[in-house]
C-alpha cells in the first residue's frame, strides 16, 4: 500500500491578498503583542473572521476545521485538501494542507507548527467542546488562554487601508440601493427586486476589485408584513400599492461587510405610518449627531431611548442602534464590544467604524404597522464623524412610484 501523507504543502500561483503585505505585518505584530502580554507561546485561531483578518484567507468550512497558527516567528494557515492551492494564494505567510486519509490529520498538522507542551491562545467564543478536547489531546498545552476579547479589540480599530475598502463597499451598497429603487413597482416580487440590487453590486465589485474573490453579496428586500424583522429572508410576495418596504443591500468584499438599509413606501404613505417614519428618521439623525470620540455606546443608546420614550415609541424598538464594521458577515464574525446597546461601555475612538440604525416595529393591526429602519455607516474622526453612506433617507425621497 502506498504511504499517504498526513499533510503537505500545495502552493501554486501568485499571492493575491486583499491588502498589502505591510498591512498583515502590522496586524500580526499586534497579535504578537497580545500573545506576549498574556504569556502565550502559540495562537491557534479558528474563526473565519480572525483567520481572514490576520492572513487574508477566508475559508469555506463545509464541516471541516481550519486554522491560523501564529508563533513568535511563524504564520501558517491550515487548510483542507479539497481547496487545492487556493488557500496558499490567499494567505499571507505559509500554508499547510491536511489530508483526510486519517482522522485528526488537522490536529497533526497544527501540532507540526505549534509544538507540544506550550501555552496556547485560542478563541473560547468559537472553538467547540469537541475541538477543545482534541486540542488538549494532541498538543498537551501547559495552559489555555482565551485571546478572543483582545483580538476583537484590535479588529475594532480600523487601519487606513480598511477604511478605504469599507468606503468603497458603502458606495457599492448605494449603487445597489439605486438599482432596487428602480425595480420597485406594483406586482414585482421581493425576489425580483432583490436580484436587481444583488446583480448591480456584484458587477460593481468586480469592476472595482478585479483581483478579488466574489462571494456572499446579498440583498434582503422586504415588503408589508415581511418588514417586521430586520433579517427576514426574501420571499415571492408581490408588491402592492401603499406597501411599506425595507431595502437592505449588503456588498461583501474580501470578507468585509457593508450595508445600506432604508424604509420606503410604494405609491403613497398613510398619516399614521408617516408619523412613525418621521420619528424614526429623527432618531436616526439624533444618533448620528451623538457618534463622536469620547461618547460611550451605552450613553448614545440611553439618549436615543429617551427620545423614543418621550414619543411613547420605545416599546417598539427592535434591537440595539448600531454595530461595528470590518471582517464580519451574517454567518460569521461579530465585534460585540462595539454595539450601541445599554450594556456596552466601549468609548468611541477615531478609527472606529460604526452604524446608526434605529428600527421600530409596529405590530399588525395597529396604525402604521410594519418595520421602519434607516442605516448609515460612519467613521469616527478626531472631532466627530464622517457619514460615508450617500443614499437619501426619509419620506421626501423614498415614496416610490
């Protein structure tokens, strides 16, 4: 029987990374400072967002484990044989491929880089119980340190290169919004309108980023009762005169998420709906004015809460008022430390990127029923913020037809 390798190097083609090598060197230097501060000898990162942030490689798990192993000198992505040479082309640093000839080959290749009997940094909010047990079995760590909170803090502070990519994503989201607005008409289905926005964005991303990988760009376009939740999937419901509509465009560029979200009405808006819509727009503008260095997420939340409470609308609030942007997605990644919620005390700093997105959901049967949401992306600057979303909001612009 021919001996089959447990792992090997399959490198072919030129490197094609979302950012320059210097960007990854700075990120890894930050990770190694975290490791030194926590006396961690080797970091084994397993989440899609951290593997992508520190290496550029955005993996497709499909039930298989992946990792980035970082030591004081090494930076190695660990990928499955099904991916061929793509991980090596998309990874800063080295890449090793594990085979499926034997169980646990993933951990054998991790061990070849990480060694045994060392203090290991890992992501407690991502690694499963089963994989944690496998780590202990194969690496015999002398200590396990959760580095997820510190890596999140690093990701929350965006570099100039990241902000440039996010700015481009916001512009693409605006273009998708225009395509959606043009497709809205009585009788059109949510899915038809959604596809118009998605196709426009994917073509624009390919134009702006010809060396990128294209995946995961999507649209949620909701109408009528379907607007009651921010993440309700698209359906085949046909649009009707007087419908409340929710436009949501989400371009994805090399793992970086951006978004545009707007309330619209088809043809006309009734008086009760207009009153709620205008209140939500006013809360949106108040929130934008509060996003500046030195403000805490909890303080911003409290002021918007007071605004809604004064108008007897706070009970209709659906979720927190905003969140961070960067390497995140609807199915991976989240910078929970930078959300506009009552229990988040993070102080806003220049370089952070955050949304303002108040939403009110009025139940069916009540005047103005439906979900109202506006969403802009803002860079925190030295003296305030810069709004990088251009698509207009409010009744003056978004009563369509």
